[in-house]
C-alpha cells in the first residue's frame, strides 16, 4: 500500500471517527474495515480485516470480512488496529504533580495504615493526565501505592478503566503491593533478612486472624485489625501480591513466599529476573519490568541487562512493561510504547512486545476474560494507529473504550493551540510509516 493512498485514507478515518464521537454510548453497531489487526493471540496479523462492534463488545473479527449492512463503517485503509494498551504500573488518578503535595496521593507516611492503605478513595477522574494517557492509546491501567506507614507494605492498588465516566474503577483492591530490597529494607526493618521475616509473620498472623468484638487489652500480634483484614483476599488467593524486587535473592524469596503461602505473586522491577527465568516460568510468576533500564542504579541492580525482557519471554515467563518515575503519571502511553520498542531492539519479538502492553498485563491482573485481545466477546477497547504503535513518533487516529469513541483532545493540545497557534498540527495526515517486524 502506498503512502499516498494511506494518507488519503487517514482523512476519511478522521472524519468517520469524528462522526462516531457524536453517537451515544453503545449506539447500534459499527465496523472497522480494511484493518491490519493484531489480535493478541497470533503473531501474524489479520490482513484486510473487519472488526464488528456491538453493544461495547467485539462481535466478530475476520480477514477479508464484510461489514453488516446496518453498521456504521470506519475504513482503516490498511492501518494497524490493536487492543487498547494497559499501563501495568501507573499513578494515574493519584498524582497530578509530584512536586505539589496536595495533588500526590500515592503514599502515606504516618498513621495506622500499612497493607490496608487503599488508593481507590483518592482517584481523580478529572485529572488532566487521564485524557493524555487515553489519547496515547491507554484504555486500562493499574494505579498502585508507593509506600505506607508500615513498610514493606505499600497498600492496595486499583484497576482503572480510562473512559469518560466519573468512576474510574474497573476493580478496587485489585492487589497488594510490597516493596523489598536494599533501600526499602533499611527504611523499614533495617535488614533485608528481617524484612522477609516480617512479611512472613504478617501472612502467618493474617491466616490466624479472626474478627473480635473485644476492645483494648494486650495483643500478641504485630498487625492491627485493619491490616490483617486487608491481607485476607491475598492469603485466600483471590488477589495477587505484587512484590517490588530487583536482586536475584529477593526474587527467589518472593517466589518461595508464593509457594509456601499459596499466594499468587507478580514481580515488579525484576532487574535480575533473567537470572531465575526458568524458576519464574516453572512457578508461573509473571514479571512487570522496565524495558528501558540498562545501567545499575543501586547494588540491587548490578545484574541489569538490556535483553532482560527477551530472555524472560524466551523462557516462558509472562512479561509486562512499566516505566518508573514521572512517566507513571505523565506520558504513560508513550513511555510504555517506547519501552516496548527498545525491548524489540534487544531481541524481543515485535508481537511479544505488543502483548506486553496489552494482553499480558490483563492476564497477570485477571481481566483477560474480557479485555486485552481482539476476539469475539472481548470489550471493544481498540486503537487505530497512524503507524507502528511501538514507534514513539506514531500516534492513535482513534481510540475506543468498550465501543465508545474517545476524544483525542488534551490539555496539552489546547494550550499549544492557544499560546502557539503557529505550531498547530497540520490537519493533513502524515505518510504511512509502519513497519512492524
């Protein structure tokens, strides 16, 4: 397909998507036709595919399929369509400006809350960073706490659905987060060994915990009732335990903890996870890693390798991506897309990199029954791209959350157009620049 043909097609796509924006949620059926669809199941895309969406879910996806007669049609003109991206580690809805404390609710430094610290009550659906993430193709996200008053427990994270409703929650109390390692151990227990002892003791106490009407009196446990109750879904195996661990020894301890207590563990960070790839695969422990990391920043990271993602995937470990720092709230979409592209440059197959920001995090967090792939019955979270989605210079032409077309307008665009109108984007679309693997 020539770049000229695709460029002309983008004008049609933009017009069709604008028309869909005016429709009420789940109004009738629509179909995206002539798309190059990466389903999340197969490495090879479906060429000239038709995706039919009905009532917010995917009704069908077929190569060379025809659109239903009563469906509104968006012609992709051969462009790539993927599932909506998922940020596996963000502070969306929790942080607006890290430097402004009243807009940063991702951690608590004092009080009785440890494992019980729950971020769901601070989520801000009006954050200007949510439309930015959505305009970059992110439709679901994990928003997690970074610290509590009772280390190493950080608290309970939430799964978010980035539509335009005032309620962002896909699932509250989605998982418990723990931070381990050198610096965290010093700040908490003072020793890495003591840290793991206290974690095990907490789960022992949580298993023995029985609610009581008694008030006051001595108690022979370290957990208060709030934290003990917060641990119940974890020890029951209903929600995962997300453990930040980078050093090999800590990753081994995390895997053993999961085995000893019957807990579903997800490793976050995992700088040295490649050293124990076979162990992780054998115990089905997934890793959410930063694919950009290639130099050590602490003694826990001395074994860092740029091909960490490729080695883990080759061993059969389910991997997902996040990019720590400011990109956990700002530029979430571009951060994980660029990181995925860097992982490809270091040996990860292109399709596996795409899965690491779509279906894989959905599997790790237990929502792959309705999200993460382009298949019949899945939520119609879809992104139509103007190029290779793993190239930072590419961008979405259209984003759908459960079949509803989302506006791509953001505060950043509004400020640019107001104060620097001479830099307003050229309405004519760019040439097609997609060349995935």
